[in-house]
């Protein structure tokens, strides 16, 4: 290990150091707890600056980690999700009386695991990064300890996550047994030279199942609705986007292993196509019948990962560009939606009924406008980032000759428009319903709208969604030019 190796880890070291500092401050200076969010945000910004300026391109730690234009772009996307999630957390944690350094430390360590996943080029390193991420996600999902729904959702997430981790580790063992290496480049060389053995195929299938779980792909999706409903909403703003972004790049690298293996590559393309079809269909159809907005967004997230997979069915280097654009759009619109939900719903863990939004388009105009923009973007309606993300993914699929899959994706996207527009309709077209008994008081209260931190997160996400949809050229040049 050299000084250059350590320098290449600057973003991860900053995030780890920030989390450790917050734990120490929580123990020895609890009076500073109201400043913890600001400190965590500062370390997130510093890590983003380090990822942009300090990390040299190329391999480090003997080739176990690498830095490329793609890893740099996705690192910034992950840190953007971290920033928005932390920004939306302050008011929630104060309101619920659960503000402590543990929350922010776990958040920063989650981001550390994600950055390492993005840059790892060796399977055991990827697994260690995945476990660092997972061991921080589980307690954050159950962080609101007084809510039984939080514990229930976290237990489901933990049990399924532990089962999937075993799948991933067993898949790595099978690949090592078949190829004699856990390095991705050497595994690819082995496949190109001697084909893909049966054991290696089984190992690859297990890895796809593991990272499909993190991306909430069907049939690995069952944990997400319950976990989203019970977990703290600002954390869900992070959980619903950041792990999916890192897992998408890992999935791309896994599929890249067999892309040069001739006829075998076509069979894996069929597997990805099936996962895409199932995710789009199941996600959209189940989202249609949801009354709870968090569960609706959980199922819609499944559908969005199905759209994303369209760019990975026929794998080439150009597929990475649409994936990056779509993930950036998804981070902005989904994190923005959950930031608004954090502000508007006063009873965390209980039902977040869409009908409770009735009339609040006029009662809370700024927050309602942000939520409407995010819903329109999730539905793929121009001029928003969601429309542009779907456009580049569908265009890439058409260029690869996947006409039938693209038509199916467009039809499923039209189904999704219905339940996204239903939220906008309830916001602006339905009168607020007053309930006579205090025990059943409305889930939305005026006092929540004064949280400046959360409102800033919602406005930043909504503005980013609009700007990326209206003026995408400069951002696209930055994202895609190094990949051409």
C-alpha cells in the first residue's frame, strides 16, 4: 500500500472519519446534536469535492479499486442522494425525538460502502463493500424504535438481505472454483478463452440475484414495500435510490464478464430481458392499487429498475451512458418525493394515504409544487428529468433492436402515469377532508411545513429535475463525453 493508494481513498476516508467524529461528539458533546446534520452535510460535500478533484484516474491497491469517468459520475450521484437524505432528516429527527450521532454516522458509512462498491474490480472487495453498506442499512431501517412497523420492515429486510448475502458469497466461490480468480478482468479472460462453465453460470446467476435484491427487481422485491413504509422517510429517500445506483454499475460489470463469450451472451441477455419485463409489469400493476404513497413509490421503484434494465439487455460500452442519465434523474425525482413526504406526513410508520393530500396543493403550495414536479417526472412527462431519462433508455433499446421490449416499456410507462397523476389530482382537485374526532386527526399538519432543511431538500430536488429536463445538454456532455 502506497501513499497514492491512500490518496485515492480520500472520499471514503472523509466519510468514515466524519461518521467516527459524529459518534465521538454524540458521546462527549451531546449539546451539539442540533449541529450534527450540518457536520454530516459538510463531510458529504467534502467527499464529493475529493471525488471530483483528488481521486486520480486508474487503478489503486494493486488493481482492487479503479477510478474512471463512470465511477466518478456515479460517486457524485450517490453523494447527491446522501446529501438530500441528510438534508431532509433534521426536522424529522427533531420532531420524533430521535436525533443522535448514530443516525448520521450510519448514513455516512452507508455512502462509504456504496463508493467502494462502485470502484471495486474484485468480487471479494465488492462483497465487503456490500456488507459494510448492508450492516448500516439494517439499523437505519429500524431506527424509529418506538414503531412496530419500523421493526417489522427492518426484520424482513435483514432476513432477506442475510439470505441474499449468502447467495452472493456462494456465487463468488463458484466463480473462483470455475476460473481460479476473483478479479473481474481475469474472469472475463477465462470466459473468452474457454467459455462459461456450468458452475460459473450458476455463480453469475447468484450474483445477479444478490444485486437484483438491492435494486428491488422482481422476484427479489418483496422486502421493499414494508421497509419503505416503516423506515424513516428521509432515510427512504436515500435507500430508494443510492444502493440501486451502485448495484446497477456492479450488475453492468457482472454482465460485462460474459459479453464477449459469444452465444452465451445472448442467453444472459434473455435473462435480463425477463427480469426487465417482470419488474415493469409487477411494479406498475401493484402500484396501481396502493393507497399508501410510500408503498406506491416502492412498487414504482421496482418498475423504474425494469426500465433501467432495458439499457443492459444488449450490453456494450454505450449502454453505460443511458444508465448514468437515468440514475441521476431517478435520484432527483424519487429523493425529492420522499423529502416532501417527510414534511407532510406527521405519523411516521403508519399509513401515508394518498387521500390525506387532498387540498394541500393550496394549503402548502411550495411543497405541493415540488411533489407535483417529482410525480410528473416519475411518470416521464416532459419537460422533466424523468422524461429525458426514459427517452435515452428507450432510444438505446431501439438502437439495439429491442423494439418489442421498448414498446412494452412505453405501455407500462403509460400505466404508471395514471397513479402518478392521481397524486397530483388529489393535491389540487380534491377538497381537504376534516375529521371530527381528534383520535383520527389528519395525518398532515401545518407545523411540519416550517422545516427549512426539508423544504430546501425538496426544492433542490424539484429544481434539479426541471433543469435536467429543460437544459440537459451540458450535463449530458459531462456525463457521456468520456464514455464515447
